[in-house]
């Protein structure tokens, strides 16, 4: 009888010991969070400047002259070449004229920042921008077409439809375009010594 009591006691102690081990397990809870930031730090400085030009529009229409500001900064003078969009809008030169007289050409600079390193972004350039003289309503316009971009940071090179940032999430590129005289049937010519201007919008976006 005493032996059976000892066995029963041992079993109770074993169960008690198991209960003690189970009581030592605890649960801790933490939160999982994430912050989304799809913004791009995209800024522009400077202006696109073709300098001072001699210009004459051909009022018969579809005839225009043009000069190109090449995006690559290594090219320091305006060129007489043009892309497909310009040539499609300019049937012939006709009586139009566009010649560089002086001044300083300049390219606007676009800077990207605040994105993950080595991200590739889509770049969208304008198709056409009209330059008008606010001080001379009704005067002939100029047109910017065939925009091009050139990356000046990291490994320099032409930008087609995309640009890749560096390891710090930054990239810089400049802009070029072709300036053409008014190819429409215009009743007025160009005015001397007043500025012709227009807004150029460039977009970068995640692919």
C-alpha cells in the first residue's frame, strides 16, 4: 500500500513539473509597418536659348527654315539639320530665313533625385512647343520640335525614352530641340528686339 502511494506521488510530481514548464512560455507581439513613397524629386534649371537670330517667315505656308540646338553640350553652335517632325512640317525653305547672329546658346538642365539607386525612369519629351511674342500679338510664331535629351551625369550619353539614375538615386540631363520659323500662312512677320517664349514640359515617371 505504501509502495502504491509512492508511485502515485511520483506521478503527481511529474505532472506538476510539466505544468511548471508550460507556464514558462510567453507571447510577444510587434507591429509590421511600411511607408510608400512614389514621389520623384524632379527639378529644372536654366532656359533653352537659341541666342539672337535673323528670322523671316514665308507667308505662303508650309515653307520654313530651322536651326537645331543639339542636346550634347559638346556641340557649341547651332546646326542646320532637323528631325522627322520638323521636316514633315516644313515642306520647303521657300522665302523663309533663320540665321544665327550672336548671343549665347543655352540648354536647360533637369535633375532627378530621391528614388532608389539604379532605377530606370521613363522620360517623355514634348512633341511641339509654340514660341510667341507677348508684346507683339499677331506676329509670326516660332516652333520647337524634335526634342532630344543628353545625360550629363554618370556615364554621359543620349537619352531616348528612359534614363537610369546612379547608386544614390540621382541623374542629370540637358535638353535640345529644333527651332523652326512659322510654316503657316501668316499675315505678319517677326518683330525685332522682343522676346519670343513658350513653356517646355518634360516628364519623368516610374515604368
